[in-house]
C-alpha cells in the first residue's frame, strides 16, 4: 500500500491534466472526480471520502471566497472606469515617454495585482500601441514588456485569485504572501523588461494604434484621477501588511484594543471590502446598474464564482490526500531529496505547461502540497508564504498554445504563432525561472 499511494497520486495528476486538456472537462469536475477516484482506489472508508471532500470544499470557500469576490470587483471597476489608464499615465510621468517598455512593465506589475492578466492586456493594449507608435518602437518590444509585467504579479501577488487560493490551501498569511510576492516579482519583471528590450526588439511589428492621442485624452477626461485609481489597490495591501506586522511575536502594536482594531481592518476580508467601497468612487457617476446583478458587480461575482468553485474543488482533493496518509509517505521521501523550494516550482511548472491555466496550476499544486507541508518542514509563516510564491513562479512556466493568455498576447500584438513561441513562451520561461531562483535564494536565509 505504501508504494501504491504515491503511484495513485501520480495517476490522479495525470487524470486531472488529461481530462482538462484532451476531454475539455471543466477543472471543477476534474478535481472532484479525482478526489472520489483517489479515495476509492486508496481504499479509504466510504464515509471518510465524502466527509473529506465536503470538509475540504467548505473550509476552502470559507477562507478565500469573499476575498476572491472582493478582489475581482475592484479589478472590474478599475477596468470599466478607466482607472487602469490613469494609473498608466502616472507611471509614464515617472519613467518618461521615451522609456515606454519600462513603463509598460511597471504598469503591468501594478495593474495585475487585482486584475486578471488577460483583462489587463486587453485594457492596456490601445494605450500601449499609441505610445509605441509615438516612440517609434516595435510592438513586439512593448507588448512583451507589458505581458511579462502583468504575468509576474498575476501569478505571485494576492489578491489575484490564483495566489489567494494557493495561500488559502496552504494556510499562508496573506500579508506575508503579498510582501514576498511583490519582492520576488521585481527581479522577474526586470528580466522580462531586459528580454523585451534586448531580444524582442529585434522583431519589427508596426503597432498601428486603434486610438489616436486625442481619443486617449478623451478617455482620460472620463477616468478617475490616478491617486483615486491606486487607492483601492494600495490601501487594502497596506492594511493587510499592517495586520501581519501586528501579529509578530514582539507585539509591535501592543496587545490591547489597537492591536485588535488593526487585526480587524487588516483582515483580508475587511481590507478588500474597504477596497470595494473605494472602488465605487471610481466611476464619474455610480449608477444602480453598475452595482446590480447584471452590471459591473454582477460580472465580477460571476467571474469570481468560477474561480471559487475550482479552488474549493482543489481543497476537497487536497483533504482526501491528507486523510489518505499519502502526505507522510511522500513527505518523508522528498525531505531526504532536499529539493526545498524547487519542489513546489517543479510541480506547478509541470501542471501549468501540460494544461495551460496558471490559476489551475496554482490551485492544484497547493492542494497537492497542503498535506505535505509539515513532513517537508515548511511550517513557519515565511515558509508557507514563500511556497505560495514558488508555486506562482512555476505557474508562469510556460505560456504556450494551450494557454488563453498566449493567444491574447500574440493576437493583440500581431504576432504569428512562431513569433509567439519565440517571445511569449520563451519570455515566460525566463521570468518563471528568475522568480524561482529568487525564491530559492531568499529561502536560504529565512527558512
């Protein structure tokens, strides 16, 4: 039985990947079916199988459900109100319009914290093309700079749903995860920017902008000011980080009412709901339609619902694995291999490359690793946060034809498939490896 359980786990992963790629089975069903099949073939008690699935599902929803919905609402309001445009304009004032690739990398880094990378690329492409034309650059350069900037925080920094889900599965502190993710994303986007300016720039693509300068200026007039656009992203992050600081053993904010207050407003649910309320101030005029079931809020809730269901199914699968006893068996073996932070990266990269979705890679890998954290010795708050970021790094490797983001970037940047592989696929490989090496180096000092 000790040999059978790890083999069964490997077969379960193959089933999840094959069923989602070849049969186009929805990841929610793939994960739930895998949980049932694994429990049955592992000869678990029938009652324990159902109990594990329902408990794992429920625990996951309770820990991350509201956070994912709130983060998605903020992202939709930034997208629809034009806030993403004004944020981009403020970054350009810092970098200068001559440094368009650097500006697009930084804009991507900021925008993709609450906004899906696919949406962020679509939203910012008209601005990117107009700036690229003005700077007389190739769209290959600026398109890849923007793409890789978006990808770094999309996969490694909450409150984007994937990292939030992974943090929930592993019980990682969200504040520490945000901090580690933002730190690791910096060298990742630097490498992405260098790749864009030194390599992608050799391929000439005329941007042919859809919007003129005057049309962009008109959009800016309707959009909120940049300070207001940044606020629903920045304030929740600050509040969550403050709570993480207040939880330090040294009690920097004391042990009384002030610490309790910081703990309340800095809880991810409270902090993100504050961000939601601020995001309601972004449109020039907030209407009833915007906050209705069929409006902006309705769109966000629908979009978030799919992610929550997949995440909860991953939690159910993870709970079955935990209760089967396979965790201790694998943990003992892998701890001797001394792979450290490379283990979550390798598993995530394999799943991402095979089935295409970074979010599914994050959820599946974290569900697999949740019962292994203690046997692997990854139990400290910083170890859990770094594990989430390592999984995120793996979920970047690599974006190719089975990834919707590959097609968004290549088509909107007017790249053929061959060029897409040269730039988007190779770029995400370099960026993911850079992030993984950065996580590994940090882990040498803090774990």
